[in-house]
């Protein structure tokens, strides 16, 4: 696996040259703030009232992490020996350890009855490619439940490491979640956790069980390495619901801007009295307060179709602004459209653009107001300002507001398309896009008329990833995408928010993806925790967490999702053996999974599901072949791809 790293630097001069012959010419002089007369390089996004509910911000209680494991630190404190308890509440268990580089750990294990257990370990890893951590694993079967004694002797380095202990047979799992997504310095930030029955239906939020968790605590590590511990209590006063309902909570009241890694640790007991410990791992950013809305809005007519709504604000940075538009039908307020703009904010207003044909389609007139107004940081999609309602005057409306409209058109959904190449222009390409912290993955012999996107072994937000894809594709008159893992989400982000060669391509399938965690992955928190100790890996990526993915998806309308064709895979399941793509990640993910992406989390509502195949894992380092080497699927994607 190549560790080469190719950095693509596009100077202004190069961009202008490319623009002479390609799509960039339509973008070179365009403004992205929505204020000029030229069509903006970012889209003026809209959706009909039928999508209002789907485009609201997610409830953080629905984006929690489920855990059947405990990730436990091992610190030697100057000695080469460590001893601790293992609480096993099921007849089988997997014990995995991640020792620091240069260290060899020798384990001894004693059952509750005093019997020494002989251990036969195998090499494993957790993660993929440049973000993988090597470890060793032991499987225990038909074991006595209770308190086991584990001893570790380190040879070589005595730096800290981690134990991962879990069982798929345990009766209880842990559900933990943030209690707010308003992760801005100065706001209280809470966590809640509770036990639930492992055999309960997976859909939706699990039901808390009272009387199972005995105590819990929250460990939070800031970007500067400082760790604090907060007791989690079930008293009804710490974002934990009602007192004594089985839900434990803690609140951080003084978080500063930066990246945080959090671990929930919960101790409980089974119905039979067996003690257990569960942990869940989370990463989250806290942002500085960069935007304040003052509750006012002014309007001006841009042309025959467009009305600009300027929100009064103090704002700085790249944000996406969204709101529902409501008007009157003479008797009551009725929904008009959902609108959204990307804004590079510097000053006292945040512009939104409304195509007045939405007003005509709804049959609405003054008074008008915006509802569920939100401003989200573009890099994280975290809401940095909100308003329930902002009224706006529209004494003058574009002419289109009074014309008969019978159907929604593309320019009502995306804004005016910049001039570009003619349909079916020669030179269009299929971009082969890799994923998070990855090298090149696609076997190019399976594809024709392609170009390989190369941003190897990097950690990018969806937004940065998307603009890199756009810039690479600007050398061609048009392009479609075949993407692996995060590359699929980044390509969808590009199509939603920015004009690019995607908008000038032709073919049957605009964006095709394999193994993309559109709804996030639980591995994001575990890998961040290990990375803290070992100092390797690509770092945290909020967009790949359940929380970050849900916030991002709340801004993706159905017209954009409908252009995605996605596939998921998982390991081959044999009835006579324990199957997995990666034994460590299998403990952290719900079956079926591909070693990184769970089948459920790979689903994209409103897109085109191309099916689920077994016998294929996320990358080449796993038990079954890598999903991106599936020749039959690759040939099919190549045949139907846009270019």
C-alpha cells in the first residue's frame, strides 16, 4: 500500500488557463456570496414544503453510539506489570489489546474460581490503511461469568495502551449520546447514557432500562491534552430525563473551542447479578461563537425571478444559512419553500436567495416570515446561530411571484446554472475517488475514460474534500464520480452546494459509491481514543461520526440524493464459525458491516440502493476481498457512469 502523498496546488494563473477550455471559465469570475449579478459558484438551494420535516436539524438523542464493549486504559506507572479486573457477564468474550510501538505484552488470566486460562493470541488491527492500529486478540468460549483477574507484563516500552473487551452474547448494551448539537463555546454540553436490552429491535432509539447501571462517569480530553472526569448521575437535573429512570447524565459548562475526545464509562449488573462495564467513545468539536442573528431581515429584488433576503447578523467565516419560507393565503400562514445558501460571511448580513416562483406555486402573499432559521459552520455543520421566526417585508416582489407556475424546475432547486460546455461535449471523464485517510484503491484496468483523484492519506471535512474533487475535475469539461467510502459523501456534498463538472455531465448515473458511511460510523470515536495514546493515524473526523453525519444530511435535499447510486457489502457469513471483516471493529459495529461501515449506516434515504453483497470487506487488509476490487460491480459502474 503506497504511502505516497500527492499535493495538488492550483494557482490562480493555472485556474484561469484551465478556465479557457473548460468549466472553470464559467466559474472564474463568479462570486460565492450571493450578492453579485453574476450566477454564484455556489448553488441557491431550495426544496418544496414536503421536505420541511426531513431537512430539520436532527435530535441528538437519535444519533447515539451503541456499545457492547469496554475500552480500558492500561498504564504501568513506571512498573512493567499491570493487574486489573475483567468483568465478564456472558459465556464468551473477546479480549483485544493495543500495546505501544516497541512493546510486547504477555497476559495471564485467572477465572473467578481461581483457574488459570491458557491464552492463544493472534494478530489483528483496528481501522484502515493509514488510520489502522495493530493489536493482539484472544477469544474465550464457555467461560464462567464474574470477576476475572488479568495480569500484563510489558517487555520493551512501558508506555500506556488499551484493552478492548466485549461479547456479542451479553444481555445488555450501552447507549450514549450528546444532548445538544449546539456545540459552541459558552453553551452547556451534555452527555446521556443508559443500558438497554441487547435483543431489542435495532430501529429507532432504544428503551432505557432502570436498575441496570449502578454508576457512570464521563472522561473528556481537550485538544491541549487536559482530561477531566465528570460524574454522571440519574437525578433528573443533568440532561438525564426523569430521576431514577435509568438514564445518567453529565453537563460540561465551560468548554473552550477545540477538538474533544470523550469516553463514557458505565458500571452495571445483569439480572443474574454479574457485574459488567461498558464504555462508549465520542469525538466532537466545540466552535467559537462567530455568528449572532439580530432577528431582522431586509429584502431586495435581484431580477425577474430572484428575491434576496438579508438576515441581520454579526458573522464571520464560511457558513451555510437555511430557513423555511412561509407566507399567507389570506386566512393562515402556509409553507412556501425551504432555502439554503453558502455564505462567506464578513459583516452585518447573511443573504438568502428565494426564487419567487415558489411564492407563485404556493399561492402565497404577504405577510412573509422565515421559520427554523439556522446558520451552520460549513466545515462541521454545527449550528452556530438559530432563530425560531424572522419576519421579512416584501413590498416589492420579482415578477415571477405573480405568474402561473405548474411545476418545479431545476433552476428553482439549484439556482441559475452558470454557462458551461454543451451537453455531450468531448473530453468528459469518470473521476475515481478514494476515501478518508486512504491511498489509491480503484483497479484502473476496470474503467475507461477515467481520471484518478489523488489526495492520499489525508483527513478532510466533507466540504474541503468536495472542493478538492471540484478543482481536480475542473480540467475536464464534465465528469461523473465513482467513489469509495467518504468519497461518496464528499461527491454528494459537491453536487449539492457547488457548481462543478458534475452539472454538465451526461450518462445514467451521476455519483456511484461503495461502502460510504452516509450516516456515520462508530469507529470514529474509538480510533480517536487510540490515536490520543499512540499519536498515529489521521486524526478525528466529525463528519464521519453519527452526529456529524446527521447534521450534514439535514442540509441535503432529495433532488441531490436522487443522483446517488450506492452499494453496501459485508463479510461472508458461515453458520459454523464466527465471521467478521475485522474482528476488533466487529465488536464495535452492528452486523452486517464491512469492517468500517454498517449496512444500516450506509443507507442514503432518497438515493438509489444498488444492493448489498456479502463476501466483500471495506479494504484489502480485512478477511474478505476489498469491496472496490469487485470486477463485476466495477464494470457495471463504468458502463453506466456519467462523464
